[in-house]
C-alpha cells in the first residue's frame, strides 16, 4: 500500500499486507509501536491503521456531504480526520485561540463547527455512520485502532 510507505519500513509493508490478507481474530493486539506517527499526516495514519486491520475503504467521496476523508462502504461509515485547531477539539491542548484578531478567529471557528455538525447531520440522515478522528488521537495509534474497531464493528 503506497500510503504506508512513509510510515513503515519496507520490510513491514510486506508484513502488513500479509496481515491484511489473513484477518486474524486478535487484530486489536497488533503491535503498533513501529508506526512513527510524529511526522506523518493524521489521515495517512488512520488509513494505515484501517488497512492493517483489514478494512476496505475509499478515499474522498465527493458526492457525500462534507467530503469525508475515508469511507467504508461495507459498513456505511464515513470518517472525518479533523485537525484539533481548525475543527475545535474540545479540551485539547492543540485547540488554542490566537490572541490577535480574536473576533475573526472566533467567527471562523464557529463557522467550521456549524459546518461540521451540518455535514454529520446530513450523512446520518442518509443512513451513514459518522466517525470523527482527531489529529491528536493519531499520535496514539494503538488506542485509536481499538476505538475504530469498537465504532466500526467487525
Ligand atoms: Zn485534539
């Protein structure tokens, strides 16, 4: 999988391919320690984890509200990978507010939050399950994997 190239070594690409091909029951316990997520884009991490767990997905469905980052057709599930700053991850240390031009920022943030909410509402209306993955969650791949399996299902 090309997307995996950035975050795993070459020997691991083959390993993860084999793992994806042969789904095992203990997919939750796979060792995620080799994922160097520090300099990897959050979306790439999520795709890598999903792939590793054997989920099949599509990217960027332009026909769906909000253009979800990842779509799992089989589970009718849409995943948004949100930056904590722009999409306002409540209680997160990355969710800061610049001290200058506060009025601008606050209205910008309010707009983003409202738009996200509206997109999720539309998707749910069309029978889609929505999952929001926060940028900061991708720094803890093992925890995130467990959460994804729990939310998506087996
Ligand atoms: Zn966050």
